[in-house]
C-alpha cells in the first residue's frame, strides 16, 4: 500500500523514522477506510429504516381505516339491538293489551251469564 498523499516525509527524517511513520500512517489509513465503510453501511441501514417507517405509516393508515369500519359496524349493531328492543317492547305491550281485552270480555261474558 502506497503512503497516503496527505503526509510526506520531512527533510532530515531518519530511515527508521520514515519507515515507522509510514507503517503507523498506513494503519491509520486502513482504520479510516474501515470507518468510511461503516458510514456507508450506516447509510444503508438508515435507508432501510426510512423504508420501514414509510411502510409503518402506510399500515397505520390502514389500521385507522379498519378501526373506523369497526366503529361503523358497532354503531349499526347498536342501532339494530335498540330497534329490536323497541319492537320487542311493542309486542309485549300489544300482548298485554290483548290479554286485558280478552280478560275484560271474559269478565263481561261471565257477568252477563250470571
């Protein structure tokens, strides 16, 4: 690996100093490139998160719509139950009225026969 272009040997540096400095700067450069790769991988993860977020927002809208449909169904069932209850109450009242009329006729008939 060539020495990075952001460094250059100083005039008067010894051969051992140059070799040592080159070895160290190469290790730093390798680490710097790995850090850049991590940054690229991180950006890929960010894009994945953005996709998941968009999908989650779409699902959230679907869930809101589903909840709305459930509420409408609950309202329909509620009204149907109340209507059935009213019809049942009317039937009971009619039956009671008929019973009273029948009882009144029976009483009148029995009174007229006596």
